[in-house]
C-alpha cells in the first residue's frame, strides 16, 4: 500500500461515565456493555460546540507532524469519565479499535504466574527447573540456576530470541508460524547476557519460558488461562490471545503500516501471524480494555496484596526510557508531578502502544499504527518519534 494521504480528518470522540468502582466491585462494572454516544441529535441551531479534549492536540501532532499514519487513545479521568480519541492522515480509524499491544502481553502473563504463586503452586524464588525440567540448558542459561522471579524481572541473563530470526524483513515473517519451543531453539547456542540475577537486560525469551511454565503448572493452554483468569472475569470483551495461525483482529481495527525506511512507501502489515511473539507479545486489545486491565491490577482485583507488592518491587531498567524501573512484568516511571505511572508498553510491526495507570484511578493508552523506526530515516529520528509518543502520554496526565 502506498503512503497514506495527509488529508486532515476530524477525529471521532466518545465519552462515557462508568460508575466509580470500589476495590472489589470492578468486575461487575467492567463486565457491563460499553456506553456509546448515540442519542438523537439536537436541531442544528441548538447544537453546542464540541469541546476538544486536551490530548487531541498531541494525537494530531503525532500524525501530522511526527508522521505516524494514525493514532488512537483512551483516557480515563480520576472521576471515571472515559474519553476515546483518534487522529489520522488517511483512512478512517475506528474509535477505540483493536490493536496489537505487543509487550503489554507480558504484564498479563506475569499476572497469571503470580496468581499461581498466590495459589501455592509456584514459588518466585524457586528454579525454573522445578516446573520445566531440562528446558533450559546450554550457554544461554541453566534452568537449575534461574529463578521464576528472574525470568519475570528480566534479570535471568537469557539471550533475546527476537534478534535471531535469520531475517530482518518482517514481511517475510508475517506468514510464518512459530511453536513456542522453536523460539527457544533460536537462541539455544547463544551466550547468556549475564549470570542470573547479575543485571537487568530485556529479553522476550524469558516470557516464552514464563508462558510455558504457566501452561505446565495450570495444565491448560495459555490462551485459555488469559481468558478464564483475566479477560472474562474483568469483562474485557475486546481483548483476545490469537489462536495458532490466526492473523486477524475479530473486530474493528485500524490499518497497520510498516516499511524499512522513511524513503520507502508505507505497506499494509495489518494481517500478521504473531506466534513469534507468543507470551512475550501476541495479545490484541483496545486501548480502553488495556486501561481497564491495568486499573484492575493496581486495585488488587487480580492478585493478593503480597503478590502485587512483589510485582511492583522494581529494579533500574536503563534500556527503556528515562526514569523507568521494572518489576515483575510491570514497569514504573515518574510523571512530571512525581506521581508514578504503572504500565508496560509494547512494540510490534504496525503498532506501538504506550501508557499506564496511576493509583488514583487515572489511565491512558495511546496506540500509533507504525513503529517509530518506520517513521524516521535514522536512529535519532526514531528516538524522537518514540519520545513524542511518551510526551503525549505525559500530557494526558498533566
């Protein structure tokens, strides 16, 4: 597909006001039907001008100045009001459409593992070998020495498999299916990045291990665990984990774009087999569903107080963004006023998502429909594009 036209289009906006949830009533609140502005229109003469949400300016900038094809956002205020926004340079973008949320998947998988810890079936400081005997052997790491906590915290020293596909062309990989064990085979002979527990280094490999561990202990497929333990109890009807070989979205979604450099035309990468991401990054959700999940997690609706405290015990994570610290599948970073923003973020060809939630009930998720390095012509430009998304997130909390 060619480069999207840069015709300015007024965004669609919906505003909902759900009841303020109590700590334990969130399941019934989020399980209800979504409220959509759909009342009969008043006569034109009596219509009042629609107030633009302050974040709209930042979404417009991401599209019309930074160069992302489209952007979506969902914002929840402290009073419970929800604002869903879009901006686009071309084709219509559905309000609160489904997007690939990439590494946000890790927070869901870590939550399942911590639920198993709450149930006494897994110990955070026991070796991976206890539940996955013989899985990790070789120069990249030994499961007898790597703990469950280190896998969830990215301190296991496991080499990152996403740098070892044998090709850098995502259009060659979009139709390729990977079994989870095959992903581990990609780095079976690669050296460890460090001894277990010695340093923090982001590794998708660790979350493939975490997904396999959850399946082994619970005795059920990962997709089912995500559905029965998280999305169904919370009423997250727009969130799903793709079936093996599934490349689509099951609902309204924007077009996703990718290209190897800014000198090339945009290409449609909406249909994609995300099996190479699996437990590290295959999930699909809407921005508002992602907000609801993070708020429920922080409210203690998914984990015990002790497990949530373990999840939010962080170490420095210098490879993320300024001020970021990483816990167990959950990161924190300070907002300009010093408030901690809890979330994760995700990158997958066609989408980048950033955002999170605060303890006072505010949340925002912003999704753009291309990766920063597909927008820019060099590394410096890609970093600037990525920072522009982060700036928009911070602006939503201002």
